[in-house]
C-alpha cells in the first residue's frame, strides 16, 4: 500500500518557497533585506541576506545587493529553501552510508526501504531521524538549528544519493541550483520492454483521476506540474532494458510515472504495473525466472546513481556516484545470463 507520505517525498519544487511581490505605489525607499523580513513568513534577516547573496532574490528580473532600496512598483521574486521541520522528530542511532561531509553539506547513500521524512505511519526509522542523531554529535553552526535541511528527496523504495544542507547558506545556495535545474541527477532504471532508442518524456504530472495515490502524465497544464525526463539506453536484455534517466525537473514519482506512460514501467514497480510479466514467453520456466528476479529485487528497479552540483562555499563543481546496490545488481546479472542464453 502506498500512502500520501510517499507521494509527498519526491517533488523538490514543494521544498522551496517561490514568492512574487509587487511593491505598493506608496512604498517609501527601504533596504530590500528589511522590506522582505516583513513579507516572508518566519524569515530572519540572516536568512534573507543569505538568499540575496546566493542570487535567489531578484528585483525586476535582476540580482541585487542587500543594500538595494526597494522602490514603488518593483517586482520582487524570492526563492528560499523551505524544508519540512517537525518539532517532534527524535534522533535515532541508525547507521548512515555517508559519501561526503563538510561544514556545509552531507552526501548520503539512502538504502531502499527507508523513508526520507517522518509522516503518516512512518514516525521513526526515517533518514531524517538518523540525520538528527548524526548532527547532534557536531557543534552548532551559524544558521543551523540542529536539524537536517532537505533539498530534495527520493521515494522510500528507491535507493541512492541525497544531498543535505547543514546550514541556512548551504540550503539557500543548493535550493537555487535545484530551482534552476542546474544540479545534475542521473538514475539507473530497469524497465519492461525493448526501448529502441534514447528519448525524452515530458508532460504535466498530477494525481491520477482513477487512483489518487498514483501519479499520471497529462497534456493539460491545469492537471499537473510540468516535468521532463531524458533517458539513454545502456543495455538491452531481451524483454527488459537498462537505461539511464536524467531529471530536468523533480516531480513526485516522475521517472516511474513517465516510463509507465510510454509503456515501459519500471521492473517490479507495484504501483505502476511493473510487478507482473509484461514481456516475454508463455513458458512456465520463464515465468519462474521472472518470479526469482522479483524475489531478488523486491521493489522498483530504480537507483539514484549520481549527483553533480556547485559547492556553496568553495564554488567547486562536485560529482558523486553510487554503485548499484546488491539487490539491483543481482537481478541485473540474472537478466544478463538469461539474455545470453536465450534469443527472441
């Protein structure tokens, strides 16, 4: 069963505030940092100044300094990180697979089966519970209240890399990169069917009219949020294909819904119809082979393999790559063996 928590776990745009403010005609000249403190809910001056320094505050489409004086009829656009924060999140000593850590950020390799953030029916054992415990071992940093800052998310049963902001500056700087789609994210997926060539899937993703717990792809803007996924064929294995997906946007269940919409759902994705035999022969031996693959990989075949972004402080371009976990790689090896010994 999939609850609303999982549906909320992947849409990164929901992690940001995107405000548009048209300044009143009678507004007197006022520094923009002071002006925004009174317009942005729960925003400290430090948070506003970090946003201005990171270039996420625009006036009439242009970046400004904190000393800029707001004028009547100015149009102000603001992008700020707005991660969910729950005062009842408790630290839990859960091991973390940490790929990288410094004063600004943390790169974690999340295992399949772990929920990212506490919510309905998942109040403990989450990545955030583990991060709160991990951060409690470190001294407080400026702008960091001891809680991890989520910049993006991946589904419970998707494995792979996540970047966590450790202070307000890092959160703001990373949030802008996600909002601008300048962060590079690549996923490895095993899908049903023979994808003949590389391609792109796009459309408006929203909740399905038939099942509110499933996302669907629409052609009409009113039905969802714009989404784009590029995919590249890596390996053809008879009745399944290994592909690399690169996200241009970060919508809920984006890859899963996109691939299902073009008739190639993820292998063993129970929510999007990939947990049954969709391609292949009618022989019982083949049916048993697929069932064995399902047992080896008891979740959707999706892994967040790589992340690339600019570091908030050093401004260096960082790249991180995570190998396929054992369940995915074991299933893939079985399909390779099958493809080698069986022809269409």
